[in-house]
C-alpha cells in the first residue's frame, strides 16, 4: 500500500514527545532541517542535535547552543522559550564541524522535557549516499523512539569503493558484490549490523529512501519491496522521498 504526503513528519508518523535518531547516509541533515521547519510551523518546540559531527547547516538554521559540562537546563529552556527551536552541540571542532554531545546527555534532556521533539543525527557518512557503520557507529540515544536509517537512491549502480560509498570494505562484507544494487540497499537498511544496529528495544524503525527523483520508478519499487521483506516483524513501512522537492510516499505491507 502506498500513501502520499506533503510533509515528512506525516510520512514518518512523528508524534509529540518523540526522539528521532537518523543513521546511514543520503540526506540526514536535510531530513532534520525539513522536520525542524515543519514541526516549528505546528508550534512544537524542536531540539536538534548530533552525537557525531555535522557541518554548519543545522546551526545556521536555528539558534545554536553549546554544552559545557553539566546540563544547563535553565539557559537552554530560555532559548527554547524564546525561539521555539535550538541546535545543541559540544562546540566547534576541526574542519568547521560541530562536535556531537554524548547520547546520555540527550537522554537526560528528554527526561527534562525541554522540547516537544528531538531530532538527532546519530551517524556520519561524509556526504556519501550509502554506508555501513563502523565498530562504534551509530551513536543512538537509548531513549530514541524512532530510528530512521537512510540511503540515497542515487547510490544505485555505483561501485562499492572509496569516493562512492562510506566504509566500502564493511559494506561489501555486509551485502556482498561490487556494485550497489536494490538487494545491497535492502541489506544495508535491514541488517542487524547496519540499519538496525543500536536500535533501542521498542523503538520504531522507518527507513527513508531519499532522492527518489534520481532513479526510475521501477527501481524505487524494487528497493522498497526488498526493504519491506528484509526484516519481517521489525520494519513494516518505508518512506520514499525526494526531500529536496518535498515529495514523500509511505509504502507499507
């Protein structure tokens, strides 16, 4: 079954009070910025953050708040009350990237109810459309309610090597082959050592296939079907998206 939406938040079925952790590659930052805008328009307080490193795009889109030591709840609450949204990091690191906060910090902030929704970039992919996680990736907060593993569909047909995919040697171990196929994407999004890695007990998992405009419709359908059949009982829906064009379709069993 396929249902079309104008908003990514509706396609994901996002609810007030949830923490959403984005993993994989292919548009995590764009997804967070899109959701932050959509939910702020609803009047929700939005806290965006990262447990890894991100470029300046998120911090440029909303007030930036730096943690230095203990949880500065009063100051952060003031920022949230005044602006309705904030990006939280551990400060600026090398190469102009913001440093991530510890996952437990975000778990604690959720307990303090400083925001209506938490959007967390919990993985890095070096701007590449597909990846396999390293030993210590992803860094998912334990209180995450929704895990969104992502792949850019523009990865279809790419060779599995440096410059095209992130951690190609790990990706070949997980999915086999030398080229990114529909089966490779399905294996990445549904594998216990990839898309499901680090998922807290009870958390929903809704993969996002981004950049659907970059491939043929039949290819999109084949990838979505492979994802839905790859983890029975764990994944029963997938979002097919062109985030840039604000087009979203929910494909379910």
